[in-house]
C-alpha cells in the first residue's frame, strides 16, 4: 500500500469559509486534453476608443456624457441589477415559495481613462487611486440606511462575461447579505466565538510558517493559493493585520495593497503571456452598523484558465451535482505562480 501523496492521490479538502468540501484529483492533470479551446482576442486596443461608452468624454447609451476624467471615474450603472426605489410589499410567501424585494445601488468604476490598459499594466500610483476610490465608495454606499453590504468586484476578460475591455470594475451595494457573504460571515463568527481570534489571521499565520502555498508577500499582505482552492490558479489576498474593511487600512497598508494587486495580476498575465481573465472581489465586513470583529479583510481571484491561454476549466457534471473538483493541486499551482517573473511580459517584449 502506497503512502498518501497529496500531489498524486485523490482526496477531499475542507473550506472553512464556506463550510464546504472540494474533491482534489491531482493524477488527472496527466490526462490528454481534447476539450474546448477558447479563441484569444487580439489585444491591439487604442489608448482612446471613440466607440467605447466608458472612455473619457464619450456618450453612453442613455445619452449621459462621461466626464473628461484623468484617473478613476465612478458612475451609477446604466443597467443596474438593483434599484434604489422602495416598493410596497405584503409578504404572503409560503415556506416553499419565499420571496422579498431587494433594494440596492450598482456602480461602475473606471480604473483609468486609457482604454488599452489593465490593472497589471497600470502604474502603482494609479492602482493606489483605485484602492482609495473603492474605500470612498464603501463609505458612501454604506452610509445609506438600507445598504447592509457593499460588494466590490471586477470581471476581467470576455470569457468572464465582461462586455467592455476598458479597465473597469463594479460595485453592487444591497440591503441583504449575498449568499456567499452570509455563509462566510456565519463561519467567521463561529470560529471567532470559539477561539476569540480571526479565522483568516490564524490561517495566514500557519500558511506563512509552511510556505507551501504562498505566491507573494509584502509587509502587510499575503497572496496565496488557498488550501481549499477550486479554480486551477485561484488565489486570495489576505491582510496580515486583523481588520475588517478597506477603510481600516492605514496609508502604508493602502500602498502595500496596491503593490500586491499589481504583483499577482502581473504574474497572472505572465502565466500564459495573455491578458489573464478572472473574476475578483473583496470580502469585508457588512455595513449594517453592527460591530464585526469576526471579519478579516481579504480578496478572492477566480481565474478560469487551466492549461493555456485557450483552455479553461468548466463547472459541469459531478461539480454541479456533487461538489467542486480540481486536478492540479493548490501546492503545484502556487509553485508555478511563485516562480513567474514580477515584470510584465509586455515590458520584456517592448524592451
């Protein structure tokens, strides 16, 4: 009988944030691939596109003209998934047919006026302005008495459903806790009550001792592939200091967060020498005017690419009916990312 090897033998791993398990099948990474290949779009965008509704000074579909912005630009989404208006509602729901109105505000955050950039290609000072904009929006949106959660996120790349390549992200603020956030809060709180400490603070300290899944770290933040990661090159940014939301960052931490954002996104682009697609988002304390010592600031990156710039992972079959599954082990993907250059591949090409 062989000794267990997590890089060779199938096994399950526990995700304490969501109270879920994932099946890891590292031996399957050896199988030949005959699945779908995505066509890579040519990245030859101009710095300014007169047809782009997000570019500085252009008119959007609703007739509103963008400001002549020079760094970050924020506006309310013209096609919001949530609406601010309050509606009359009589709850006649039955246990098997429950529903309730949901209020909220959706915003778009343009990271830069330059149409042909992405976060990893931006200057650190400009990424820091994005972080400060996120913090300002967290305060502004969270100040509404009916807003209890502010979800900051970015969908990068057409494969992630991004309808416009201009560098931008979104913020959805709403009256309820989204399902994934509610699950996370439940588990963070349970751990905090039991241990009188932050789950992610304890977790990141153990990861720093092991050094198996660390990709990047600086004085204030760590990028790692979570022990329970689902996506092939999934990562998390976790603050070393225990604080609950983006506005708790001091000046030095804000700069360090911008630097580590650039660091991981540069490595992503360098992995397959392409503008690497992902969905990313910040998880932080709700804005429900309640103290949340259980919350620990962190950010998720969920990229779909599996073997190359054209091969992506799908959630199908067993994963939809049973539980999430991955092939390459988190330790292997962390090592691959860690060993990539910190200098963007386009810089090398230009030089």
